[in-house]
C-alpha cells in the first residue's frame, strides 16, 4: 500500500509524526506499506518547519514545494499543479491530508481530480464562520474525501447534519484525536527554552490567525489587553514571523510582553506544561492546552473545538480589549477538576487510522 501524505504547517507536522511512526512499526512487522511526504512549504522558514522535522523524527519530505508567503489563491493553485504532477508519477493508493490548511485543500483537490482515494484526518470540524479560509478548506476537503477520521462525536454530528450518510463512497469513523497521541509521546521529552527569564505562573500566548492579524484595530485591542494582563503576570509570546511584520508595520505597542522567537515542539511542550494559562487564537493550541490541563482563553468569537467551551475549560473572548479582560477573569476561575473527561479518545488514533486504510 502506497500512501502520499501532504503537509504544510506546524500542527500538521505534530500530527504526522505519530502516523509516520506507526507506519514504521507496521513495516517492521512485515507489512508492505510505503509513505512518501510532500511538504508544500506553507510554513516556509526553519523556525516554523524544519525544527519540527528534526525534533520529532518525522521522515524527511520526499518532495519540497516551497509555496509559502503567497496569497490564498496563488498558493493553493500552485500547490494543486505541483501535487498533481507528483501524484501522476507516484500513483499512491491513498492521499492523506490533515486539518484545514491550504495544503490540505490543494492535496484533496489534486487527488480527487485523479480519482485517487483521500483520507482526511481531523474531519468534520466546523466553526460555522465561512469568512475563515480554514472553514472553506474543511468543508470542501470533507466533501471529496473517501474516509473521514473524526476526532470527536461533535465532528460526526456536524457531518451528519450535512448529509454525510448520503455521500457516495464516503465512510466516516470516530478515531479520536491524533494530536493527543503526539502530546503523550513527547511530554517527557520537553525542553525549557534557553536565553529567556521565565517567571512562575506565566501565561503562554500566541497570536497569528489572519482574522485578527489582518485587522489593525483588532490586533491593537488584543495587545492592549495583553499589556494590561502583563502588569499582573508574565505574558510569554512566541511570535509568528508574519504577525511580527504586521506589528512593526502598524507600530503596535508591545511593552511589557515577553517576546521570544518561534519555538520548536519540545520547547512549546515545556511552555505548555509549565504555564498557568493559555491565551491564543490558534485551533491546535486550544486542544494542546486541554491535553496539558491548562485553562484557555481563545481570542475568537467561535471555535471548531466547541466541546472545550461546552465543558468549561475554554472561554471565547473575541478581540475587544474589554471583552478579553472580562473573559480572562472567568478563565482564572476554571477549576482543575474540569480536565478529567476524555474528550479526544484514548491516544491510539494512528493505529486505528492505518488499520482502516489497510482494510478499506
């Protein structure tokens, strides 16, 4: 069985390491399985890409396309063109895509046009905000895939509401969340970031989502709130290069916030394990906060991980300073016993996925 995996962004690297490790285990048992990896270059610098491959033992990409730093249309179109060429040459049995990035959509479209079977890991997520590029990517990818691996019961409900049971040649399964598997594997291998003074009870923060960074008013409000919070406790912000450029272009005041370069997965795991709270607009980091039993404030008005909000471990704030500060007070009241539920499976997702592909 030949599998072609499409990757392009940090969360996908984290998820892919568990699946690739399971493929190697099966090969050692004598299974005839081959995986080739296409890296689209959507995250294109070493701090956002290469460090994850190095730290997490992900096999080196067989193909590197280097299509970062383009508009959505240009990026997706060029990815489709080049991925199609590779698929025609390699002729895989499966194309495996993760999540909701432009790389995900490009891989799914290229494979569907060639009638190559598609497996979508992290299927069925919905924020119900079609202004988010990620939402469009999810919906289209789900619709053209042959197998949908759903991390939660809510994601299956979303698909049923869209009529998945009537989609021809599409199967769906509750697989659990593959990122939980990676978190469990690397928890004890975490590394403290060097060259920064880290105080007790610090807050780990990330800001990178286009809906926030592309709007100077929203971004200014977010950082005004973070500066206010930093007067009471340290706010550590690994700064995405794109966000950094926008901050400089708009002369946004960052005084009081501890800015550090983007960190690798092992450093981020340490920060998650040792922080008191997470503030983010990331999708993946909301889950990782839960895996590390940390309360989370999400700088958005909706989330694809709605079960975190429903279970009282994640508070949505939107972007206005006053709303962020009010929501932060609620986050501080979240009790430790809120993290006892098994919302994302048992941490054995990759074996389940691989077995379904083998036995399709």
